C-alpha cells in the first residue's frame, strides 16, 4: 500500500469552510553577477536600425526630377496640374543664378540698367555650352534637343531678373520655357 | 563529428554590422532634405505669341495684364476692347479674386482667346507673378487664359 501523500493545500482550523489557501511561493528572481553577463541581446536594436535604414534609403532615392527646397530656393506654390518634364535647368536662388547646379552669376554681380537689350554674358555662355552638349548627345543617338529650359526660381526673385534670364536663354538657342513650381496641396 | 568550424551554441558577431548600420543611418539623417512635388507652367515664346487666335478667340484682342506695386492694370491691343481697367490692391496684397472676376467678364464680353501677355514692374516678386497666372488660368473647368507670354518692362538687369 502506498501511503497517501499530504495535500499541498491546508484548511485553516478556525475557518473550516473557507477556501483553501495556497502557500505563497517566491518567484525566482534572475540576478546575475557581473561575471555572468556575457553580452547584450542586439537583435531588437538590429531590427530598429534596419527599419530606419530602409526608410532613409527609400526617402533618399527620390525621383531625380524633384528639386530640393531650402531657405534660399523656395519656388512659389501654384495650382497648375501640369507635371514636370525634364529639360536643361536654370535655377535662380536668393544668392545667384545656376545652370545645372553650377553657379554662374551671383546676384551681387548684377546691377540694374535702363536698357531692354541687357542680358547676362556669363549665363549665355553657360547655356550655349549646355545646348551644345545636348546637341552632341542627340547626335550620338540620345534624347532630342528641343530647346526646352526649366526655370526654377526663389519666390522673392524680382521680375526683371526673371525676364533677363529668359531673354538671355532665348539668345542661347533655347526657345521653350517652363516655370517649375511647388504643387499646391489639395486641402 | 564536427562539420564546419562553428559550434552549435556560438552566435554571430553582429557588432561590425551594427557599426556599419549606425554610420549609414547617421549619414542618411544628415543628408536628408525636404523634397516637394513640383508642377510646371509652360510659357509662350515671343515667336509663338501671335498664335493666340488658334485657341478660338481673335488674336488682335489679346489682353495684357500689368502687375504694378499699386495693383493690376488690364490693357488690350484692340481699341474695341475696353481700353484700360485697373484692379487696385486689397490692403497690401494684390487682389487676385477681383482680377479673376474681371478676366472672366472680359473673356466672355469680348470673346478673347486663351493667350494673354503678362508683364510687371521690375521689383514685383515672382510669387505675385505666379499668383496672377493661377488666377488667369482657369475658371472652374473652363480655360480662361492658360497661355501666358511674359513681356519685359522697365529696367533690365545686366552684369
């Protein structure tokens, strides 16, 4: 015969009808000494870093047709819905005039003259070089040069600078002008 | 038997990989710039300016909008169209709503084409020019003056 084992629960003598009370068991706590810690678990950090990296790479690899907007180049907002078409780009920032991101004339160099024939020789030279390059590319089977030019300008650019840039571009084999503007977000 | 050099319980050393990741993330965060969606406005070239009549209206009745520091002035090359209209400033800003209403009225009254000439005083900012173009482009779904020819006025800039 096997002797009956003592049950884990005990009834209190003063309350025989009460619910059985369990003995409290202490939860074992994991306390490691400094010698026992062998390394951090890096998996969670790896996950977080990978997600961050993927997000940043996706944001970085943007459409090449987009323009980076900053304090010195903030084009005006427009309600136009025509999508941008790539072309030779002339940029007028708060500091100067650039052709394909290369500074050609600083605005400090410019002055105002009472003549309608005024144009910018340095800009004209840069645009002629750009047009020749586009024609060479076309001659080697590349994209056709259609004389199109994109003008990206800061919102505070005075009108006479704009028209002078357009006039100069007209003297440098460019005949189609497109203004590039920020799309107005529908609210 | 031990196949390969690694033991079963050994973990990969992730620290060099993490170093690369941290450097990449820091580089990308610092080189991150705001990019916005862009649209375009096609300008009429002076050589094509006379083709405004092809859009349905009379090419002799092309309207000219002059942006000044006092507001807008509307001119026409055709004397049969009202000679000159002005839209004064609304406070300190150009009144694009009043300009729009005036353009709608003139377009209907004189059967004008889709092209207009836009010119401004030399110091008028680009932002105001674009606002004017936006006000003149459409009236709801109907084209108003979507073809704009920019004309120079006043002193030009030179090096």
